[in-house]
């Protein structure tokens, strides 16, 4: 047996090893020689039992498949890396060409981009990612601007609080408040009365009543700060009305300290009828000058639906004189109704009382309602009005011309 093993080793060394050295398969043939020698020894030792045959072809196939898998695993990674790098290069080229390409893309997005079936699909996908990135940038920018505005508002509020807490400002505010109160107290004795008719609660909704009270609060503040204020009268005012509830919301404890006259009587019971003039936009009579001896009445009503003739009918029922502001005489009226808010009426009447200048007084009319003051010949005004209305109204030009001829026929 030993002599047989020695012969086998000599055969392998003399014949197989030189062949392996030439073809570079020395490492692979060593286990082959060992398996062959072991198989021969087993055949000689176990001659009684059936020997297991070694299938060399199957063994080669298994070894080759293992080597191919290892090679494929090692080669696949650089292939993927190279394809991702190529995709990034194409994206960079498209970005330089001016196409809408996102600035940053993850590996998943690049893989999805590479898996797109066509060039148009790739463009659409990149467009989607570009818009998504743009929206994120805009949201971030808006958040930063909002944060900056918030910081600026906090700084301004802190500055205003510091200013308001300063002793000089507190002293100035208290002295001006005393001066305004003194003027309002003098107006209650010597001032010209101005009446607000508070009998239109049933004609309005709750929201319209709230808007009316807001305008009355602005009117009272404007009158209080004027040089020569009116003596304000709230006539036909009931304590259990919506007006009273809204005034309490605004003034609270200061409602009982206001330097105005509040009464549930009608103005015809408080003042003589021959001195009363009801100001309404529906009146056929136009107010020419401001009369300091008369007592003007303003209807406390805000109507979103523009109910025409309500205040005029009430004045006629009571047998009072009516008047309307000369808006068409001094203003080139364009669009909208000729009804004004209560605070605008207060500013107009205060300016007329102080200056008697209609142009200064009618500057408080909203500029969206008129084109300018009537300070040119009527022919030139008609040309400018036609030009403006052809640009704005188009087909309604003839209707506007008729209204202009109706308003300016006497001139």
C-alpha cells in the first residue's frame, strides 16, 4: 500500500505539476491530487464495501458557478456606481443647458430617473422634482420673512411701550385729553347742535347696526378732537336697543362719561322745526352753504342694500326741511352711490363749519367714487368723462353720457 502511494505521488509530481505550472493551475490541482490519492487508498482499504465515485464534472460546475457569482457581486457594485455617476453628469449638463433640473437629488431619485422608459418621461420627472424643490424654497423664504416681520413687530411694540411709558408722553396725553374734554364741555353749552337720528334700528340687521355704531364712535372721536366741535345729540335713543348694547361694547365704563346728549325724545320735541334740516342723499334740494344757525340732522343708518327714500320719507312725515350735499356741482361723479358714511359726513360738516370751503370739505369723499373736481369747462369735462368710461365701461358709454347730460344740463 505504501509503495502504491509513493508511485502515485511520483506520477503526479512528474506529469501533472509541470502541466499546472505552465497553465497557472497549481493551486487548483493540489486538491485534485489529494482527492485522487485518498480515493485510491479508500479503494484499497474498503475493498469489501461499495466505493462512492467522485463526479469531477459536477464538482467543476459547482466551482465555476461560485466563482461567477463572486465575480458578478464584485462587478455589479462598480457598474451601479458608474451608472449613477453618468446620470449625475447628464443632469449637470442639462442644468448648464438651462433646463429645469433640481439642484439636489438623492440616490433613490437618481435610480427612479434612470428607470424612466423614455426621454420625455425623464424630463417630466425632473420637472416634477424641480417644482417640488422650488415650492420648498418658497415656503422656507416665506417662513423666514414671517419670522423677520414678527421680530420687527415685537421690536416696534417694545419701542412704543417704552415711549408710552415715558413720563413726558403720559403727561402730554393726559393734558391733551383734558383739553379735548374742555372743548367738548364748552360745545355742550355754546356749540352748534348736530343731531343723529337713532330711529332706524328696525330698518337694519344686527351687523348693520354694529357698523353704524362703529361709524358713530369714529364720528364722536373726530368731533372731540376738532377745534370747534358740535354738540352731539342722540335722539330717539332707547336704553334697551341694539344701539345701546353696541355702544357699551365699545365704550364700556366711559359710556356714562361721554360729553354728548342722549335722549329718547324726538328732535322735533327738543328743537324748533323751523331750524331743523334733514341731510339726506335723496333730497331734491341741494345744500349751497353751511348755515351756523340751523340744526342739521343725520340719519344713523348703514344699509348694505341701499334703501332709497327711507330718511326722506321720515323727514316729509315730520314736515322738516331736507337738503343734499352738492356732490354733482363740485365733483365729477363716476360710479357708485352718493351715500356717505357717518364719519365722512362728520368730517365734511366740521370742515364746512371751520372753513366754508366745499373743495376742502369734499376731499373726504372716497376717491374711487369721483374722477376729480369740477374746475374746467363742461365740454372738457365731458371729453375726459367719455374717455374714462370708454376704458372702464365700454358698452355703457351711452348711459353714462345721458347721466352726465342730466347732471350738468343747467351749466
